[in-house]
C-alpha cells in the first residue's frame, strides 16, 4: 500500500489502485469546470525503497495525448531539485517507474510554480525601487491579479514618449514555465546594478502580470480559470463575470496603450522554444512582419534556446482567431505581439538529459527577452 495524495496547491491526481507499489494505477483529473486535462502533480509516500511502478490509465483521454510520445515527467524529493524520469506510452497508458532513495517523493508534468512563490515574487518586486502595484484585478474566486508597473521617474515630457511594453504569463495555469520566465525577467529588470534595465526603463513602461490565472493554478487545472474558461480564448469580447482576469487586463491596456505585447506560454508537445505571431490578422502589415522577424532573430542571437521558426503553421492572412490574446492585442494596437512558447519537455536542439527544459533556462530566456526588447526600442 502506498499513500498518494494531491491535497496541496496545484495538485492533481486521482488514485485508482495503490495497493501494490509495483503496479500503482492513477488517473489525471479534468479541470475543475472544463473538459481539459494533462497536468498532474502528486505526492507519494512510499512504503518501500524497492522499485515502484506507476501507470496513468487515462493518459489516452487527455487534451494532448500526442505529447506523451518521447516525453518525460519530473520528480523531486525536496521540491527544489527536479529531475526527469523517462516514460513509456503504450496502449493509451503512460508508464513510469523508479527506485526511490527517500520515502516521500513528488511527481509532476512540469516543475510547479506555487502560489506561495507567486506571492513572494510580487511582494519582493514591490520592495524594489522602480516597481509599483499599478492596479489589481480579481479572479472568479476573488484572488488578486496584480498588474505591476516598472519604470523610472522621468520628466512628464519624456514620459509621453515612453513605449508601453506588456508581458503577461500563465493564462494557461499548467504552463508554469511561463512564471519562471517572468521571475527571471523581473530579477534582471529590477536589478539596480543592471545598466540595461536602467536604459530600458528610461524609454519604456513595463506592465507585467506574472500570473493571469491563480484560481486555475491552485486548482491544478490545465487550461482554464475558476469558471472553466480558457482565458486565451476570451479576448474578442471580454466577459467580466466568466473571465474577469482577461477583462481586467484588456481594459487596462485600452487605458494605457500597448506598443509591444508578449504572452508567455508552454507547449506540451513541441520540444523547443519559439514564438507564434499574428500574421493571420486582418490589417497585418509589412511593418509588423519586419518587427516580428527582427525580434525573433535578435532573441535567437542573444539566447539560442529560442528558435526563429514558428512551431505552429503560420495562419493564413485573415484567418486569425481574434479571441486569442496575441492576435487581439496585435490587431487592436497594431503592434508587435507574440506568444512565446517554451517546452514542457526539453529543447531538442540543446538537450539536457537531467533537467530537460529546466527553470534556470526559463529565467535566462526572460532575461534575454529584455535585451531583445532593448534592441527593438528604436523600431517599435
Ligand atoms: Zn498556453
């Protein structure tokens, strides 16, 4: 008998049978109010340090079953150091096994980013000189959605010329790599000794939402918020009742303006880092195409983890779904607007067999994005 539970922030699993530690059967739960699933995160209290074997019996019924092929998951004894475990996907079931060295272990689809860590990040950021709490939205379940404003003080005439750079993350709550990215970006941007950030802040206001979807994050959801809404399909006609998180940010954008928008995500299937643009938007222009290409090329030169090619097929002109944040904001503000996608798995071009796509690389990508933005300032 093995004790398995997920009664903590971000937890997700259902135990089917844990009587035999060499044949543990589990199921992934669906999002609380929607028909999506893939994220899991659980604790196993092991009764043996002999080999343990796990099977996720409903792996074939999740949202992206293709992602299991050649995939890995992560495990940890201390929730600080996470390492990869290889998996075997056969007959619609996902198998993994290991011989543990400690009696308690955690398993997850990707390295979690806890709500406590989120609160620490926001609290720390606000103690830094150039960071203000611009405004606070509310989630369906009443949690805060913090909009940070980061800039330095300048004369009001200079202030008018500043660009407004918006970066949001975790519309999809399971894509925790997005908040690791924001953590790295904030650490670089708020570093007093970083002359790059001083130069950026002299020319731009940064508006940052580190977690768009705390309700879904805590619930262990894959894609949706506390009302079962996929926030990244809620930007065409905003809905303050069912999707107050995106409605809040969309309204703030209308008020403040947007010159660049980056929406940070993770992709379950594709094993590299890339951006998806909004080339299918009505009125997509040569100018926007140039900005898009320059940003990708620049970021790739700064951080080769980022690949220039899109992992998704580019949308045909006029075919974009304007309920997606990147498309809607790019269209509304006629600005550089990109979805950045990081892998759950690894970067196949620069693999790391122990960590896969680990949190330090998410953070490094966040920092690299600042350098790329700095090099784009004259163009945007
Ligand atoms: Zn996403």
